[in-house]
C-alpha cells in the first residue's frame, strides 16, 4: 500500500507484518516448494502468536477489529514471503472466519474463530467440485436432513489447506427443487467421521499449502452448523466473494513486488555492450512498466478497500470494484512477473533467483477464487445494471448530442 496514505498507526501495522514476513525461515519456503512440507502449521501458529490473523475481525474473538485498508496493508506484506503462505493466511482467518462471524452461531465462533486466530487450528473453504468451480449453483454435494442433523455427501477439489484443516466450510445442495439461489447451504464441517482429505495434486506453484481433495461420505453435522441457516448458502457465498477476491488482489501485489525489486537491482548492475542494461530502453522501460503496474494495482485495491469500508457504496458496485481489482491486479502481476524474468535473462529462469517460483506461484491468481473470465462476467453484468439504473440518470452533459450530425436520427440504426 502507499506509505504516504498511511496513518502512523497503519505504518506500525505494516512494520509488524514486515517483521513477521522477515521471520519466515527460508528453509520453510524451499521445503514447501519441494513439497517436503505439505502444511506449514508453524507459520500459522506464529501468525496467531503475533495477532496477525483476522485483521478485520472483532477483537472479542481475537481479531484486530480494523478495516479493509488495514487488511490490505498487511496482506501485501504477507504476500512477500510466499504466495502459498499468503493463501493459507487468507483462507482460514480472512475468509472462513469472516463467514462464521457474520453468519454463524456463538458456539461456532468460539469453536472455530477463537482458536484459529490464535494459530492453534485451521479451516479451509470447499466450494470447487470435480465437476466445476465456476458454476457455483451446479454443485453436486448434497446434504439430507436426518432428525436434527444433516448428512453431507460429496467431493470438493483443490482445497487450499485441506491437508491441515480442522474445519471445512462446505457448500451443499439442501433443496434441489428450489431456484438456484435458494437451494444451497454453507455448513461448517469439523474433521470428523466420514471426512477424508487427499494430497494428490502436483501443482505448478503455490506448493506445500495442503491443497487437496476433500471427500465427504455421510458426514453428520448438526443443523446449527449451517451458516446463515438452511438454504442460506448464497448469501454466505456473495459475502465471501469480497474477502476471497479483494484479499487475493492485495496479497498478489506483495507476492510480485520482490520480482520488481530483484529486476531493478539486477538491471542496474548487469552490463552488456559496456553499459548497465538498465540504460537500454528495451530493458529500463520494462522495469518502468512494472513499477507503473504495481502502483496502479495498489491504487485499485486501495480504492476498493475504501469503498467496502465505507459501507455506503451499492453492493452491485462493490461487486464490480472487487472483481475489477481481482482481475486487474492478477493480470498486472502476471505481466510484471514475466517482464521481470525477461530483463534478468537466462539466470532469471533458474533457481539462482526466486523469479521462476514467483512466476509459477502468481499464475494461480488468475484462476482461483473465481477465474478472471468469471470476474469479467460480473463486471459486465454489474456495469450495465449500474449504468442504466443510476449513471444514465445523472444530471450531466450529454456528449452524444455534441456530434456535428447528432440530429440525424434516421442514421442511428440499432436493429
Ligand atoms: C492451487 C489451487 C487452489 C485452489 N483453492 C481452492 C480453495 O481453497 N477452495 C475452493 O473452493 N476452490 C479452490 N480452487 C479452485 C478454483 O477456484 C477453481 O479452479 C476455479 O474457480 C475454476 O474452476 P474450475 O477449475 O472447475 O474450472 P471451470 O469452472 O471448469 O472453468 C474452466 C474454464 O472455463 C471458463 N469458464 C467457465 N464458465 C465460464 C463462463 N460462464 N464464462 C466464461 N468462461 C467460463 C473458466 O474461466 C476457465 O477458464 C483452487 C484451485 C487451485 C488450482
């Protein structure tokens, strides 16, 4: 985030997050990338000990009770050490715990949120299924009522942290006959009888974060574990789109930032044809573009955080801004990571520099928490709605009628 926009308190918070990121052992990052570590429990424990989990969540449950702007400041710094660690940092505390705080009963808040924010337990989010992740309403996982309980059966895949999770936020169909937005329920499922996880994916990047298959076979959960009530899953899903996507945008900035720093240092020292390569515009301009993209990504995230924090911006507009941030930042990050590798040349493609890991890690950002095509879909829907409902009704100059031949109505053919 921009230091000149931070209060002194926010700078202190940023520095706390930076100190935590400096604490992360290099060996842990290497072991996760080599998949010698499949779930870095000690990382989450340390984050909890430092009270760096649940930045926006209420203090009474162990959070910091701060804003989205504060959260993004921390998320950027968390992203710096490793994208995989940042994913874990975000999924449990920022996503699942927010769902429990907003939609869960007191018992769940005490059982899930309080220990998780201390770093003692972990919770994963299970939305994507083998048959597809983009089509949320097409879920095949079902829950059937049995007395006061629900019995859940189904499978979820690519679940970050599945390997180490004690709790799973799982969406299941509870009323197949109902319209799409009223048929799903979000259940909190403890790791109990019938819950199995499999660490089976050979991931390109973001390794060691426990991403696995979640298999639920006749898993019994009490009805009070349904967040937002039975058939209230869509409301939970809608709300979770904010931490999933805005959180991803913020941490992605941090994960790609070191690439720009490495490329800047390298190109100022490396010589070719007798000059530091920074002097060749083909090189220096690429680094300049990276700096510009990084700052524009920050601007977008910061503005969106302010919109969410205000609580006054229309939910449709928030949805559009959050989706724009996710799409723009992750695509900017991909361009940055590749440009940085390009200017470092052959050695950038080796593990002498971490650029190759950053490129592999960052690639996920355009796919997960809703692919960028789905972001585009939301942006398109919300933009047209917003334009015709509000923007088109504002009392502003009608520039369309400024054209010389604007009066030629018979030339304005639409069908
Ligand atoms: C490492 C990793 C970690 C993940 N972590 C989690 C997690 O913790 N929890 C979780 O629930 N999920 C997780 N995911 C899943 C991720 O969110 C999904 O992979 C993603 O949403 C896309 O779903 P899909 O893979 O089923 O692709 P599909 O939904 O099959 O889509 C395939 C392609 O079609 C495009 N497409 C689909 N529908 C449309 C449409 N209507 N318009 C335009 N294009 C469309 C998509 O954009 C994509 O390019 C993770 C994935 C990975 C790889």
